[in-house]
């Protein structure tokens, strides 16, 4: 059964001896056995997925645990171990669950763009979800997916989440790039992006300063106003729906001609770092970030420029002019390539979902208020940018 605004049976929760761990998360210790001891775990994708996806996320991600079946077959609802609800396109939701099942809140849009009426449906909002799977680092399953990631090369030997996304405590090992290429088939969650390593020629060939590829012309956070002010001091070429098309392939143009790329988010929310983030790392430009994330949790020091570290667009422009005049200073922003590689997409979160589905030692969790967790608490977005420009 499923519903838009239907009452759920109290048996849906199946949480015995609940203990309040926080205002929004309930936990209990698991039973010694679960209702489904099958070596193959069934993960039902409730909505917005193509048929016959099977184990493709796990195979493409080279996950160490692959004994999970991803399916959209609703006849397997009662047998499934995990039910993933993609909130971006969700129109209804399952009502009854089995004792062994886990319901997953899967969402990739920012709280600013979370407008579904379901979030206010009390049967959906309260005591419904067991796990969260989002771009936020405090999610049960931290997923970057098509947003992409910089991955520490040291994680080849230890692919834990802590090592994989370690951006501050690495000792340079100068990994041979052939070793990285050869390891592509054994690195969980990895899809290697190859780049041209002839940086001397690449840097000397760049003749333009700043570019921005943009689809949304106006935003509540006024990022376009920051760009307007910045363009008063340095040239900023804008391409996309708001101005003009790229004269040739945009990404290749970025790599060949531009030194800096504006990766400005349309919402300033914690950990909201979208595909704008990874583009300049792939196409050999220095990213200039403007958003609500702590970017030190997503990239190593001196691999990017955070616009919010400068008092004004004018001050940022002066720094860009300094880098433009010195190939040596500019080139240092690519030192990250010694210790990191680019993974687009980054499937590691899907690996984690399958691993967790097999882990009977995990405590049972229930999010008391998913709206509070997602849109308030640690997820609240900034709305006032006037203090920065």
C-alpha cells in the first residue's frame, strides 16, 4: 500500500524500546537476527529510476560488497530490505513496512529548493525514515554521485570514508599516475578522470581571465550581483542561458583559454556543493567558490579560491590579477594533483548503502522529524548576501 495523505499503522515503525538520542533521531539496539538473512539484499528504488538497473551502481562503483539488487519492481516491495525514496520527484510513499525494512530519505536538492507538500504530511514527516542519503556530510550515507569529488590517492590502500575524503592531513607520496590508472578496477566508488599533465604548456596557452557558465540568470542569494561587481575590475565572460552560447565546446574552451572559473551556487546551504564544484578541477582551471559550504571539507588547501575570504569583489579581483601576472603563483594551485584524483561520478555512497544493508550490527534508527533535520537544524540555508557584496 502507498498513500499521499494516508494514515499509517503504528506497526509501520517496528521500533521496540525506543530511546530518544536527540530531538530528531531515535535509536535502539538491533535484535540478534533480522527477518531477512538472504545473502542478496534487495534495494527497492521507489521512484524516478529506470527499469533493470540491477547492480549497475555497485559494478560501476567497483564496490567491495556487490550482493545487492537495485530494482524498481514493486512486486518485491514486501521482500525488499531497503526502500529508497527519491524526494526530488516523490509523489507518493509506501504505507506499510516489514520489520526488517529500512526506509531511506534520498535528496539532492537544497532545502531552498525543497517545495514538496509531502514534507508537511505528518505521516511522512514524523517517525518515518530510518536512514538519510544526501550530499550532506552528516547523512547516514554521504553521497556525491554526479556532483563528483576529489579523492585522496592514499585511499588506494585504505578506502575508508575518512581517508577517501581527507583534505588536510596528507603527506605527499607522489603517486605514479600509471599506478592510479592501473588501479581503476579495484578502487571502490571510483571513475577516474584523466587530465593532461603538461601544465607548463597548458598554463602558457591560457589567455583569458574568468568565465562563468550559468543557467539561472537571477537567484535569491544575488550571485549575479557579485559577478557584475567583479566584472568591473577583471574581464568575466559569461556563457549559457542568460547571455550567449560558447563558441565551441564549453568545457574544452575552459581548459584551453581560461585561468579561473566561477563556481557560484544558487543556494548557500551547508555542504551544498554541486557539479559546479568539480568542473574546473576536471578542466584545469582554478575554481572560485561562492556558497554556503565549508570548502575545506571538499578540497585540499590552495586548490581553490573562496570568494568569501575576500572583503569585496574588488579585493578578489586584485588577487586574481596578481595570479594572472605570475605563472609560478598560478601553477601552485594545481599542486593538489600530486595527492588527489578526480572522480566523476563518485559512487562511494552507493557502496555504503549496500554495505549497510548487510550490516546487522547497526542500531535501528528513526528520524523523528525529517523536515526539522533537513530544512532547519544543520541544514538551514543563508538568505542574506548583502554583507559580502
